């Protein structure tokens, strides 16, 4: 083992880990803390561990073959299923990007004390693309260092909230290591499912398999390939451990400060603190519901304006970093599936436009205070896309014709198959619960028809 070699391979795992820290994940964290207290921390740990094992498969595919997942799909699938697969992955990227851009726009709105509207924040966030292009010109290591800087900002800002709130350490450890949820009902179960859906992102498999190609590996030398696989896995472990700690900060802050609080409790505190946002919380005894925006507001009411602004800076760092990795994912997916050889500027412009256009419409016609419904819909959308990344990555890493001596053994085939079945079942529960909550017969019929088509294509991939 060599620390110098580990440093040489360090970078791709941290870029990949940004997907575990995007605004959708942060929102899932704070909601699980507010709804279930410390009781679902073990679900977060389990989901992150499963995510690590799946990222390992994606990284191995890129290292061994020299091709990323989208390029392998292009070579292995027929034209029609390949195009359907591409469209499904693009949907996942658009859904994820909408959450990330809206998260950045909410952070900008909070930092500007409401002076910059949501649509203004979205337009500012579009400038990320040019930052991305500017940094990319100076080499990948500079870009990786910038992402490391953004992760550091998230660790410091959410760590500040953690130190300010001082969560109960005994409850934290109990929540992490005792897989049990005492007195939990439907809302806690849905929150647990939401954690899994938010943590394991479909487009991240495509991204990670492409990022590892940035390091030179002699694929004719089996020992070099083994060594690269080892160092990339160690780096992924470190990166996901850091992201896990940051996620714990957010869950425990809201578990300690806002679990079992009512709207009336928060309304009183916000009114006494002379907060301009106290009208967000009606003076009733309903349980407090929070999202990224309201989360910042309640932190400001309870722990002072500094807590609100530091929270907003953390959300801005999460949104900015994840929009840039989303742009990267869009590039690799389009390039691999469609075999495009455009200039980088043209590809970024197209992938950015595909994701930004629907986001801008949402920002213009939707109020910053009422975005939770859209976030739930986007989580469902991404949950549906999971099989279109997990099944191909397990399939190709199990084929000796693709992986040669590095094909998955029986343990990984069975274990990976069970994991994917578990994740897809959990996420299908999430989708069914969401559709049932819409309470409309026409929507039920439409969902049933789409389900048959969807499951047929999943069966084809299997």
C-alpha cells in the first residue's frame, strides 16, 4: 500500500460522492430527522453502504474495460432498447438536475433575504456551466480540487449547525447501530424509503464508470488493473464516509431540534424572534413539516440569523457542486449512448439546456414556499429510473466476455441481484404510495398502463 499512489487515484470518488450530498439528499435528511428523530440513521448508513458496493461495480467496469457504462450499453444492446435506456437515464438526470438547480436557487433566495426570486436564482445557477468549462480547461485535477473545496464548505457549514444544536450522542449511536424504529407509522416508513431513493442515484453509476477513465492504467497488465481497482475502492470508501458524516450532521440537527414540534411551537418562536417568515407556519397543532427552505427559516428562528445564512451557504455549495456533476453525467451519457463526437462546449450547452428549461418554468410559475410536492414527484421519477443503471452495471460486470478475469464471482452475482431486487422493491413501494396519494381514478388507470410497459422493459433488461 502506498499513500502516494492513493493520492494519484484520489478525485473520481469525491466527484461521485457529490450525488450523496445534493439538495435532494439534504432535504431527505432533514425530513427524516424532523419526522422520525434519530430512529432512521441506520437506514441512512445501510443505504450509503449499498451505494458504495454498487459504485464499486461501476468503477471496476470503467477500469477493466476502458469504457464507461453508457459506451458498454451502446455496444451490447440493440438500437431500440438502447435509445429507450438513454431516454430513461436522461429523465433521471433532468429530475436530479431540477432538484439541484432549485436547491441552489432557494439558497440564493435565503442569502438575499428574498430579494432574488426563484427564477433569478435559476438564471444565476446556469452560470455554473461556464465555471465548469473554465475549470475544465485547466485540467481535471483543478476541477477535482474545486469539488473538494465545495465538500469542505458543506462539512464546515453543516458541522457548524451540528455544534450549535448539540444533538444527543447516545440517541445518535443508538439510531445508527440498532436497526429498529419504535412506534413508527406510515410517515416514518415512507421517509425510510425516501432515504434509499435519495441516496442511490441512477446516473451516478454512469458518472463513476466514466470518471475513473481519467487515470492512466495499463489494461494489458493484470496487476496494474488490480491495483487501480483497489485504490479506487479505498478512495470511494473515504469519499462516501465523508458524505455520510455530513448527512448525519443534517439528520441529527433536525432530529434534536425539531422532532415532534408543531407549527404552533415554531410560529411562537419565529414571532418572538421577529422573523419575517413566521407566517410560513400556521398557528395550529399539526406536526411541523420542513423542506430546504423552511428548514433554513426554522434554524434562523431558533438559533439566530447566523444559523440561517450558514445553512444557506451549505445548500448553495451542495447545489452548485451537484449541478456541475449533473452536467458531467449528461455529457458522458449522451456521448456514450449516441456515439456523439461534438465539441465539449456544444455538448455542455445541449445537456444544460435539456435540464434547465423545465426547471426555469417551475421557478417562474411556482412559489419558493411550496416546492415540496415537486420534490416528491422528482424523487419518484428518479426511483423509477434506478433499474436502468443497476441492472446493466451488474450484468456487464458479471460477463467474462466484457470483464475477462475480473468478472463478478457467484457471491457478487447473487448478492448484487438481491441488492438490486431490494432497492427496486423499496422504490416501487415509494412510487405506489405516491400514486395512491393523488386520489384520482384516471391517474390510477394511467399509472397501471405505464407500469405494464415499464415492467416489460425491466424484464427485458433482466
